[in-house]
């Protein structure tokens, strides 16, 4: 089928779909459609910042596949953002989770793309120098992607001589420790891992749903724990006692018990979640999953050198260098030892499967709905069983697991003569292996 047919069918079902689309024969037709869409953007009951160009023939989606972040059969086309003029009143510095100091412009409030903007990112000191941004300047601001406010230009002809040049601080504005700038990087960093600003963000990141998934450990509670000195690293989360929590505001007996239960459950998360939760620069969810599949334990990963890491297809030199630097850092090594002593699992679950790993080395595609499992849970089971989940069927696919109401992946698997497995059989296999 085609994307056009899908849209028409969805409309017949009574579902809301895009009110306009253009079917084009070539790239010139696409550009004409995007120009027409731009002329209509103010007529929509919502804001848009561009259009999406998709291949109409859906059968080609499986051939083209996807990267870790986006499909190869669709591309977003962004329009130039709306700009507005205002005055840059001051520049403050914020400290992020990884210790990076980010300059932020304090602006005279101005309306941009439907909302009032009073702050905008300035990215880093080099960017400020490149644009020659000064405190007191008249500037042009826009919302990058219609979302994030940014200063894009200085209106130098409006300078009166009282504007002030900004200098990045030599000490962290939060903890007062000296800041550093690594060779070849634009970022200025606070290297103090106990800096309250980055510690709070790190703890929140570690406990987040996509990482160690500690239910109940939200921003307000993290602030209280850090301010009270109860948590100075992620390992301290696992040392919390009920009497510690009861001293905090709005923490009653039941909520303390629930949090401690959630902390206990997080000790047994998949290894990739722990790798991601450590906050290694440039290591996202997909990279963490690749590292789990490749190494199987945190100790093996920590001992890997640049040559070993760069041999992995999905790991480039920047990511490899970041991983090596992280594990060579003495405080990070101490943290890992503390997490081990706290009972946090540092090996992949697939190492614990009974009778070996049933999908070892296999590329597995899931299609349809698997009873009792979300797609993410099913993909995690594939990893635990030693396999590699994939989003598209190709000649490299070893197995397609078929749930209820399967999509076109099943048809493609049949065309390529790829083995299939019923979803219920898959679940039973996982249970038999002690993985589900």
C-alpha cells in the first residue's frame, strides 16, 4: 500500500489526519508543495515549523530501513524561524548535569512564534565571541525549530558604547570550584562531581524512567535529598533508610516505604539502563544497548580501550574517546565499585539465562502486538536472550516474531523466506529460559 491510502483509510475510520498533503512526482514538486504549505501555515489551528517529505510506497520503507534516530524514507524540511528584536539585559551562567557551564541571555520580554521569550541560550563562549554578543545589545532572537529560543544576530548599528563584553567565570557559579576547558572542546566545565547543580541533575537523570526507573524519585525529592546531604552520588540512593526519608518534607511512612521498594527493584535493571544512567557523554539509549550486547558486563566495558571500542560498527571515535575518558576517571571508578557493593547488577541479564541464550547472535524483528508485553519490554527480552532487535525486515534478519494484528513486516518476511515465530511461542521460550 501507499502512505496516501493509509491517510485516506484513517480518515474513513473517523480519525484526525493532516488536512493537506501533496502527492509529488519529483523533488521540484516537493519543493513547490512545501512553498504552498508555507503560505498556508497561518491558517492552521496550530503552529507548524515545516513539512515532512515521505516516500509514498510503503513497501520501500523496509528496504530503506532506519538509523538509530530516524527513518531513511522520510525527511523533515524546516522553514526559516520567525525572528524578533529585543534587548539583551544580562548574561547568566547555568551548570548542567555533566558540569558544562552554559551562558544564558536574559532578555527584555518579546513575543516570538506565539509565546513570550525572556531567556535564550547562547550555547558557549566561542559562540558569543563569534557573534560579538555584548550585554546591553539590541539582538534578534528566534525559536530554533519553533521551540528553543536562541540569539541569532546582534544589531550593531544600535550600539551606544555602553555595552559590556561578557567573560566566562573562572570559578563555578554554584560551588566556587575552578572551571576547566578541555583541549579541542568549546565547553567550559565544573569538574567537581559534588557540585550541587550538576549533582541534582545527575541524580534525576540516573533515576529517570528511561534510565534506572526509580518511581517516586522526582525533582522535588532529589532537591531535598541533595540539600540535606543524604545523597552525594547515585550510589547514596541505595544507602537511604526509612528514618532518613521521614525527616524530609511531605514524606510520610507509606511514601517512604514505596520509594525504598522502588530503589530495591532498580538494583536489577538491565545493564544498558545502568550504562545510560551513568551519564557518559555521547552515550544515549541505543549506544548503551549496543555496549551491553557487545560486552555483557560493566567491568568488561570499563576495561575496553579505544581500539576495541572503535571496532564496534555503531561506535565512532568521539563516543569511544568519551567512554574511555569516563572509565579512566578515578571518581567514576569509585562510583562503580560503590554501586556493586550496594547490590546493583552490573552484568547483562542474558548471562543468567538457563541453558544458554536462545537468540544468541540473531537479528530479530517484532511485528504485531504481543500479549502482556509492550514493544520496549519485548525488545528487552530479545536482548536478554542474546539477540539484537531490529525495526525493519531485511536479508540480514534471522527471525520475525509475529504477534496479533501483524503489519507488513510479516509479508516482507515471507517474501524473503525468513523464519517466523508466533508471539505466544516467543513468550513461552523466554519463560523457559528464565528471562520472563
